[in-house]
C-alpha cells in the first residue's frame, strides 16, 4: 500500500448472512484517476461502493480513502468523512424532488464546513459555474428538481457530488437511465469536472462501450477472490 | 433543517393538510371540552355567591344544598320562625333571607321569601339578580318568575297564575281561590333561579291559612281579600340564607347554629358543599375528558400513519441525505420535526378556532344558558395541554424516525432499488 493511493484496500473481507461477497487482497487507485469498475450484477459492486463510502464496514482488513482509515472509524466519524471527502451519484433519484436545483446542489455542502470552505467563493457563484460547466441552462436554478428530465437530474446530481471538490466521486450506474449519446456526454462532462477539481472518479457500470472514457478499467472478478471461487 | 422539513411537508401539501385538519379537530375538541368543563364548573361553583351560610333543618349538607338552592328533593324538616328570628339577629349577621318551599306552578318550584332575596342573592362573579321586565313583588298576591318559566310557559307581567299545592308535576290540589299576578320577570342567570316562581313569605301563609295537613278545610274557606287582614307571620320556614358582616366569623356562626340548643339545625358554606356536589358528579366529567383525550390520540395516530406511509417513497430522499453525509440522527430528527411542525400548525389553528368560537358564542351562551364565558384567550392550563400534544406528537414522530434510522443504516447507499 502506497501513501500515494487515494483509495487503498488491504485484505478486505465482507459477507452477507454467511455468504462471502468480497475478498479483496489488494486494490489501489491513484489520485486524480478515473476508474471504471465492471462486474456482473450481484458480484459485489454495490457492496464495494458501500465500503468505499463508509456506509458498510469490512469484517476484516483495511479500507483507506483519502488517507482516512474507514475500518477504524465510528459511524458518526464515517458520516463526517462522507460529508467532507465524498461525492455520490446513484443510478436514479439523486435529488430531493421538493427542493430547487440550487438547494439540491447546495446539499453537497450542507453537512461539511470543511467542504464549504473549499469552495472559496460565494456558494451561488460556484453553483452557477457548475451548472454552466455541466451544460445546464441557468434558468433551471430555481426550478423544483422533481420537474427536471432524468438527464438533467443526473447532471444536477453530478454538480451536487462535485461541489466543494471532494477527494473521491463514487457513481453507481449513473448512466443506466440515459441513452448512449447522453451517457457519453454525461461521462465526458463529469470527467472534465473531476479532472478540474482533482477528484478521483470511481464509476460502476456494465456498459463496455464506455471503457474508452476512463483511465483504468477494473474487473471486479479479477480482484475479488470471493467471486473467483464460484466462477 | 427547518426549511428542509417545511419543503418536504409542502411537497405533500394535501395529505399534510388532511392530517392537520384531523389533529386540529381533535385538539379543538379537547380544548373545547376542557373549556366548557372549566366554565361549567365555575358557573356551578358560583350558583350561589355572596351567601356565607345556608341554614336548614339538620340533615346532610348536600341534601340541604339540593333542596334549598337547586330545588331538588324535599326537606326532612322545617326551621321554626322563632329560630330564624333569633339567628338572623345575631350581631355577626348582616342580612338574612328566608326561603319557604313546598308549592309549585306547572312544575316550577314556588319560593316564598322576602324582598331581600332580590337584593342579596348573588350568582357567578357576584352578579345580582336583574329584572328583564317588571319589579319585585309588592302586593300580597304578586309573583316574580325566572327567565325559563317565562320563556317555556309563554307568560309575562300581568298574567295570572294559580299555584298548586305540593311539588308533584301533576297535582289536583290547587290554590284556585287565591290567584297570583306576575309582577316581574328576572333576567337569565344560568342558576336554578331561572326556573323558580318567587312570592312573598306572607303570600305562602295566606294561601295556606285555611289548609290543614295538605287539604283545604271545607266550610272554613278564607277568601283572598279576607286573608289580607289576618296575621300572616309564618310559624316555620324551609331554610334561610345568611350574609355575615365579616367572612372571618363564618365558622363561629356556623358552629353556633350547629350547636343551637332549641332546634336541630345545620349550617353549610354553599361554596364548599357545591364543590362536594361537583365532585360527586365528577364521573361524567372524567368520562368526557377521557373521550376527548382518546380523540387526540387518534389524531396523533393519523400523524404516525401519514409519516409511516410516506416512509417507503421517501427512502430515496433518505439515501440522498445519507450520501451527502447526513447522520441517521439528522434524518430521524427531520422526521420528528415534521411531526411536531404538523401538529404545531394544527394546535395554532385549534387555538384560533377556540378563541373565535368563544368570542362569537359569548352572547349566545349567556342568553341561552346563562353561561358567562369569562375567558376567551388561551390560559396557562390550555397552553399546557397544547404543549402536551406537541410532546406527544414528537414521540409519535419518533416511531417513523426510528424506522427510518434503522433503514438508512441497513439500506446503505442503495437508492433506486
């Protein structure tokens, strides 16, 4: 494990109800890189994201993200870590439908003074910048998030995940609800913003056609020994 | 957190509005019942005010109160005129008003008394009796009637009335030879006075002058005019009310009367005995309170139902909040806050309804029930009830909050499925 890695897993085991889901001896991801995590459904991708997000804790082994030993932290400290260092994008339903686009993006800063401090300028200016950078029309700012199209919602979710320059962005099938063209455009915009912010992106997808957009592709079955037994 | 809870509630405006309505109604009912109860109690406790002692033949205090003030039941014995004379001239006594019961008119009790009754009888917060029409009795055969009697029987000043002997609703023995004329009608008081017929003490004597043992003596009839020339001093009365110069003397005068050597008498403090009587009626009161408390509980159950029913669809919102670093405790607090905000709105509405209903119903209650609504604005006691409701709704919000707490931990970050 090198100190240079932003994500480092060491001898991590995790099981659900006695069934081993993950057994990852080593995984290291370099800072600022973009990684496509591939794997069949049920292969433990979401579990791995859960470990990286500090929502799940490994039975054994060490999980370090942005230098934080998640396996050794109490739940409240992991919540704070998530607020400070992480951006998360789900497959769908990323927003609170009753809040405006502006408030949804600002939600990314709500639980972290540290992250608010990293913005370094008036929050509304930063929100407008992100909106523009993600090619969303500025008049959406005060619209209720529930009224946006799915594609727009995913971009707003990206803005929320990226505001305040988190160390790591975790995205779980962020483009599965989009068509091919929209998916590519979305990932390109997201990657550009990650690069600008120095954020490491870990994206889960089973869409092979997206591979060229990433620095690195990780097949989960290659690193996960728990899966290998059954394969 | 507040604006988040508010936005979330607004997004479910209809179901929240319905829940607010249910809780508003239940809290209004609770506070309304409570208010009516307190007012009724106050009104009841001040059926007789300003009277320090009520004296009658020795029986039970509640019994004496019932027949002398509420005209319910009959006295076991009378008080001799001589005792009344002696006791009413005690140095501590400021005024004495005799009461002579036993006759009726169309089921309403007739009270033989003196003009002092109109002067000294007080009810509520020291209100004196007032005339809606006419004056106190002046002539021997004058009568003054209460507001209910006038309204229910459709009689007014100048009308003639024939009193009946005894207090049974249907009676054949009537004092037909000595008709009375209505001289005055009293304003509504909300007390038993409203259903009373008041005549002078000599009038009671006059109509019984030719009666013995409940029947008129045949062949010895005394006409109404003849009766005027007789000595109409009574030999006994039913009870009397005493006002004292100083309240401090109340207990010593009471003791003196209870120890009166010549006759077995009982003196009661009307306020104390009214309180005893109210407590014996307390079961109905408590039942009413219990029912309205149950209704509030139902309202709160509907609140829990609202929150729990939305929990499933809000799972995604919670996952989003978790993903942005919200602690489970924050999410739980959010739900509790929503619950408290919902019932808070309902409580404010309920208080508004209560105050406006009290303002609007004031005149009506006074005219129809003689109930004077003395408090309109919420008092401490009512605010305490509201505080209790808010506390309970916070507890009610805790149910979905704990469910959400457990779910957000178990669900992890998996949103959307």
